[in-house]
C-alpha cells in the first residue's frame, strides 16, 4: 500500500499542473496584436545579415474579412523588451495607402494597416533605427 501512495500523489500533481496550464492558455478565438480575424502570414528577421544575430522581428498579418494587411515590428536580442527605436511601414505595392509608426518603444511599433485585397504590399520593419528589412510586392492576394 505504501508503494501506491507516492504514485497517487505524483498523478495528482501532474493533473494539477495540466489543469493549471489549460486554464491559463489563450482561447482559440482570441484577438491577436492586429485585432480579431487576422492571421499571421509572414515573420521576417531584422539584423541577421548585418550583425549575425536578430535585432528585431517584422510580423505581417491579413484579414480576409476586411481585406486589410497589418504589420508590427518587435525588438529582439539586445533590443527586446527595452526602450529603443522601432519602426514599421506598410503600403500597397504601388506605394499608395501608406501607414507607418516609429519611435522609442519598449516592445513594438505598430500595428499599422493597409487595405490591399487582391493586391501586393510593401512592408518594412526597423529595429534599431539603423537596421531594417524591406520587402516589396509581397503577400499578393
């Protein structure tokens, strides 16, 4: 009987941990950084080519319901969770509809939006101010 008691306690602890993790997980329909209905369609590294490590991350989202793209730039490496220059720019592939956000932010720049259903977009992420990734005519839809 004594051999079973530790096994029961271990099983109870495992069940408690699993229940706690499940209770803290975000619901499947939770809104992302751009709002509800947006799906992430691209993640791009900033700084790897220049420094050998990532200084930021550009994320691009799309909502088929609204026909809008959204973008944000997060700091990474030495620029993660620290106030530093971060910027993001988005527009249609022809340069129209431009939206941008930049400044000294702790976590991210954006979100910025452009209506581009059936069109390509241009998007740029900057982190820090002298390092960027720019993509032209991407996420065509």
